[in-house]
């Protein structure tokens, strides 16, 4: 019975798009975990923004159905869109994997099983990140509407609630960008907003929230993966702090769904967090970026800031 079930779910045509930049060792770990899947993806698209390129890593996995694309200069949203343009015609579901994931052996099988039984109202499903940071619903973040009690919810100020490791499949209002599968119709209707440049902080929230207006979104508990997240560069905390605030101004104006007063209240809470931590240099640099983002946002600046703040 299990073999019949696995065969049925493996009939779903699924592709993974992997944007990558300068992390050949991480990419090897991911590709090796894909090689060990009980049910293989039908296409694997590597979108490489590395200098020098890392095509040689892809060549080490000739047994996988890899499509390689080179993108210079790199930018996460642009790389994601270019990857989706390379989908084979018969692909029914496709999604994005960060290059620093390591899938458990039944992750692809579990996602295909979910997709095989999902009604057309379901537009996206995320893998379950088993080493996700534990949620801290502290009074401070709740006071400033920076989080709420619902997993993957959205507060009345427009801030998204975190998605932790889940023990059962849950419906959400947004999905993280680096471990998420989308129905082909969603991909044809929606592309990532390439205003977000570099690491593009918030681009996954903006995209998934937009999709979630017409489709249901879920996190699949059985589709498990680890996320060996790259370290943040302490010298680039200014750029991160700037995007933390400035990119939210852009999303708030684009979404048009949330109170400006409540949005400002949450921004105040975000900035005050770094004020309270300003005795540490990284937080102090992030605060300087916050203030720059606040000034530019209030004065109506619209051009995006490009930043790569991970090692």
C-alpha cells in the first residue's frame, strides 16, 4: 500500500529553483540531500550569481536533472524569477530552496503527496524547517504589534508573525521564501518584485502575502528540512538595519491594507529595540541603518537599496 501511495505522489511534476551566490560547500550539502530523496524532483534549476561561477559543483551531480543558469549581477528576487522562466512545460508545482538547506530523505515525497491531494484553492506550501528559531512571544513585541499568537499570521500593523518548527500541518497568511512550493498557476500569475535587491529583505513576505489574498497557504509538517543559515556579516549590519525599515515603507505603500498609525507604532518598536541594544556595535550599526531608512522612508525616497549582508 505504501509503494502504491508513493508511486501516486511521485506522479506530481515538481521542480526546485535554487538561487545561489558564493556558497559552493553549502550547495553541495543541499544537492547531496536531494540525491538521497525517496522521490526525486522532476527538474532542478540552479540560478548562479557566484564569481567565479560554481557550475563545477552542479557537474558533480550529473545524476540529477539540473538546469543551470548564470545571473550577474546577482539579486535574490531576480534569480528566483529567472529560475521560474526555465521551468519545463509539464511542471505542475515549483518552488524555491535556499542553497543552505539540507532536506530530510522524505521531504520531496511529502511535498509531492501534499500537492497531489491539495485542492485548487491551495496556492503554496512550505517545508517544515526543523531547526527554526524558537518563537519568543514577549510582551514587548506584542505591545508594538511586531508579532502575534498565530503561527505565520500578520498583525494589524502589517508585520508578519514568525513561522517556527511545526508539529502538524498549519495554514498561514504568509510563507518564507527559501523552502516553499507554489502551484504552477500561481507562478504564472505572480512574479517576485525585483524592486527588492541583493538579499531583498521582506521580498518573500510581500510575495506570499500577495498570493495569499486569493490562495490558501500551508506549512507541511511532514516535509522536513534543516536550514544551515549563513552568518550575518557584523560589518554589514548598517545595510541590514536600513533595509529593515526602508523596505517596510515600500511594502506598506504597496500593500495598502494596514493602518499608517499602527505601522508607525511597530516601526517605533523595531527601532527602539536597537536603541536598547546600542551598547553592542552590531546593534549600534543596525540602529544607524534604521534611522537612515526611517528618514528616507518619511521623505518619500523610492529607489531600492541593494545589500548583501550575509557571509
